[in-house]
């Protein structure tokens, strides 16, 4: 297991039992977590402590495929953990993909899905064929929960969307001291809306004056909408992305002002992810850039193709994110523009029937409640929702592997003998051109054949997207006269799937008795004269004929005339 992962943001380190932090910051004995799998079940929503305990268990129990490390701290000084899943015994460079859950506090189901996949992949590696394949040939990075302070915040206020950045909304020098409250004790925090012909607008909240300043519910926990805080088109003029700290989509005081988004930025800057997916809830939708504009990206065809295929797997609509509304500073736009990542947002759940209304204190007003159930399924249905969306992980990983495999491979592009008629008993150089059209430097063997007989094998080291020509010496002494097919074969490199171009067949070469240049099976004066008439010729000469180059050195010289003369009077009986 490898722990020397490059630092991103803050120091990356393997988690230990001391890293298990409960939501209320009270200590507990993490050693108890190792006695049994700490996850529990999928019929409740896991808090921060449970998630960290689960990651710790996976890290210790499955060291050959799991690494867990912190990518940064939240506003409340909680670690934001990432789990890397890959078969560490296969050290060949692999494509990397990223999955991120829980940008928004009230969307707890968006943390359950990536956590579930991480658990399943670690525990079923070696037994599940699909999971074993993707862990063998890719590196899967998962941040189950980005808004780690959100677990605590949403337990106090189910409407909480943003992070827990300290904001003094009422400018009284205190922070987050007066959030909405469940004043009537019915288990919901209710929002007061005013309804009229064009719709309803929020006008207030259920609650009390917690800070005794004469105002109620005016100073919430935090914060900043993390999915409006990324550094591309952060301040674009859009429908969603506000400069007002009181708005749900407050974009923050500056791009990447939040430690949570900086953690993702630094992780993405450290690794070259091919694909990335962020999970949300509130609708069911598969979205892709751009979000800040309705104009398509340069890769719109590819984005649309992937979205269509994901849609078929999970039965959800798809489209460009701006089809819903334009938004600034989104994760997808930054990942694509700044890191060339094909980034998607999967909105995985909504229940419009969850919202409930009761008459308000004045005409045309209503108390609205049930927002948590709008974004999250009943605990008994958590696993049902998760299983519906699990194919997203395997599809993205498989696609990254296939695309990477298409960029891995070597090929033979030419096999070139100096001539098509070769004198038996002489040495001739056969040139072989090979190319590496992959992304990595490759070491591989190239073998040249005459029919089924090996002429020679050489090991080649070739950098990515380069070619070279290698010369093999063919001694024809042991080859009987006749026609031979010269061909070369490059052994496939690790990860190469298309081997159709690893073999190259040049054609027919005739090995013959070299001293009978006239073809009558007798070395006579006419053969000597024919060679002499071509004295001084070479391949560039207009009357060049390689049959008169007896010793195969690309020049007809006195040595060729002498060689024929020495065999004067001999007959050949092949």
C-alpha cells in the first residue's frame, strides 16, 4: 500500500483512529469501530463520524485497494476525506476518475451514493468481475462528502443548503446565533410563503428570537453555496449565483474563497482526471457544461453522447445544465474549462409530494414544510435510490479505461529489405519501422520473420507518439533457395487491446544462387559481363538492378565481378 501521495492543499495522510470525529465533537473510542463493520445499514442517513469511521475501516481492512487521505479542512476544521480505489499491485499508469458527493447540506442522499459505491467496490474486489476490472485498470477517487460541516448544520435546520462559513447576517458582531427553529414541535422547520396569482414567494420562517435582539431567524448558519464558488465564470450574469450573503446561492466573496472548494481545486490540479461526476438532489437530471451560458461547449457532441448513455442506464432526463437555469461558478464549468475534464452533475432524487402546506397567520400566506423529504428519500428507500444510480460509477470508469486503452499501443508500419532478390549465403539488412501511438514510454520486443523462421528479436524503448527504424541482419546461409515472406511482429504492451497493427507483412523476397545473374543455372562469361556492365551503379543510379549487387552492399563494384568470376563454370541445381 502506498502512502506517499503528493500533498494537495494540506498534507495528505492516511487516516488513523484519532481522525474519527463525531458531529458534536465529543470523543469516542474508535477502536470499537474495528470490532465490526461500522457502517451499520442503509436505512438511515450517516453522519460525519459514521462516514469517517467507515472510511477508516475500509482503509485498514482492504489495504491493497484502498487509500484514504484528507484533501483539506472545512470552516469548522473537519477533515474532508477522499478515498482512492485501485488495485495497487498493478503499477502501470491508469486513467483517473473523480466522484464528489454532498456539495449542499440538505442533500444527504448525495453522500450516501458515493459512500455506498466505495464500500461495495472495496468489499467485493476480487469477487465481483466488473468491480475487479475497473479497480485493476483505473484509479477511482471519491470524496463522499465535501460539505462536511453540513451534517451538523442540517440537523439543526433542514433548509440548510450552504456551507458553514461564519456570516454575521444581522451585523451584531455575533455569528450564526439565530437560525430558524421548530417552534411548534412538529418535527419540521416551516417557511412562510405568500401566494398570489403568479406563484409564491418566501416571506418568513418559523422560529424564535434566539439572541433576544427583537428579530427572529435573521442569522443562519453560514454560508456560501459551494457550487457557485468555483473559479470559472464566478461572477457571470446568470439566473443562479448571487452576490448577496443572505441568498441561498450566495457565491462567496471571491472565487475559491471557501476551503471546501479549494480542496477540490487542489485535488484536481494534482491529478489528471479524465472524467468527473458530482452528485446532488432536488430533481432527477444528468447535466453537463456549460452552466453559465446556453451556448454549447466545443465538446458538446461528446458530452451529449455520454449523457444519453447514462440516461439509458438510470432512466433520467439529460441536457446541458443551462437548460434548467444559468448558474455561475459551478464545479462542472471549472473542471471542464480549467482542467479539460468531462465533468457531469447527476441530480439523483426529488419528491414533489413531500412538500406540505398549512394556513399562515395572514390571508394568502401558507406554512411550507417537508423540504428535507423533498431532497431525500425515506430512509427505507435509500438503498433503492442508490442502486438505481450505481451504474454511473461503472460506466464512467469503464469509459475512461476504454479511452485510455485506445491511446495505448505499438505498431509495425514498415518492413523493408534492400532488394527483392537476395543471394544465398550473404547477409542483408532488413529495416523495421515501429511506432508508439500511446501516452506512455513503452518497452517491447520486435521480432522479424522469414516465413515462419525467426530472423531476429530486439527490445525497443520508445517514447510516446514517436517512431523509430531498427535494422536486423538476415544471414541467408541456412535458407534454401525459394520465395520468402518477410514480416515483423511487435509484442503488445500492457493495456493494449487493439493488436491489429502489431503485425506487418512486407511481401515476397527471392533467395537464389547469386552467381547466375542471367537465370540459366550456369555461371558463365555472360554473367561476368552482365555484372561488369553495371559496374559503379548504386540504388540512386538510373540503371540500378540489385541482382548484380552480389554481396548486398548497395554498390556494384569489383568485388561483385570477382565473386562471379570465382564461380565461373559452376552449375546450380536447386
